[in-house]
C-alpha cells in the first residue's frame, strides 16, 4: 500500500475461487489472492480504473466456470483525512460501497483508523474474563490460568499486529494496555504485560523473517535496494525510503526499516 499512497485509492474485494493465473490488467494495480478471496487495490492515478478491472475479473470468473458472491463483494475508498479534494468516483454496478471492511480478520477503515478493529478485539477479550473466572473457581492454578490468557486473549491481540499497530492512536493503545492491566489486577497473570513490548516483538520477529530469501514476503523488500557500502553497523543493509507523508511511515515495512537502523 505504501508504494501507491495517493490522495485517494480504492479497494475492491470479491469472493470467488482464485487462481494463480488471474492478474490485474495494469501493473499500477495490486491483486492479492487468498483462498477464495480476491482483493484489488487500485490507486487514484492508475492507467486502468477499477471498473475495467472488475469487468476483467468477472470475465475471468465466467471463463473458468466460477461465480462471484455479490453479497460479499465490497468497495472501499481509502483517502487521507486531510486531503483537500474529496472526489467520489461513480458507484460500481452490483457492488456495495462501505466505510470499513474485514480482510482476513482485520477490520480496515476508509480513514486509515483502527477504532473498529481495536473495539472488536476488546469486546472479544472482555468476554473471556468470565471464562477465566469460572476456570479459577474450579481450581485451576495460576500457571494454568496464565497459559489460558496467552492462548485466548494475548494471541487475539497479537493476530496480524504488525499490519495495524502502526496506525494506532495513543487512546487506542491505552485501551489495549488497560485490558492487559485488568488481567494482572484479577490475578490472571503474574505481571503486567506491556502492549508496546508485544507490538515491538511481533514486528521485529516478522521483519527478521522477511529478510530471509526463503520467506514468502521477501519480495516486498525488493523496492529497497541493499546499500553497496556500510558506513556503520545497522540492523539491516537496506536503503531507507523517502517518506513525505506520515501515513507512509506508519506502514509495517517502512516503519520496521526506520526502527532497525
């Protein structure tokens, strides 16, 4: 997404049976496939608009004797909140335009905020407190309770954390930290866990994995060529990108490059 950061760009999500042979018409556009989900990212200045890409996708679906689930097909227009112009492209046929959408378990909003996703996580975590209370009343030890906390609460917070942690406000981080403090206050953990430490650990582990050539996301680093000469020891040998927008620097890969200089 950082490569295509413009004033406005559109995401089109369609559900069908995806194949490795389905590709966008323009190299400006990005098509991401996972199982039966297809996510198409079309920047504002693309040489092929999203309507044309949609027709291409539907034609491919028909040619391969598949079908598109129109009820799950959504369009979301992402724009920076401070953008001066607010041009709204025409609606697509049979496609609902939404302000938020869930991609692989993460709720993204058209204003790049993560309020809905964090509130969803907190709601799920709060429901687990009653379960922990019941388990303790049945004689479960403190060690076992902490293992349950890691399995059903901390793991939920950690899910895809590197992808969305950079877009959190101080208020949202405080809400997540308050949940971790409650776990300690009720005696479910031996110490107060730090949300910042959890986020940093997840981002560091993922970035270290991506730097290895065998990782499936390693090609994302191809935009950042390695430096021919190193003047001083650094956490990596990639050239730091030029970030004219704060939003660009908040994305996982760019943020990791700067954090590990």
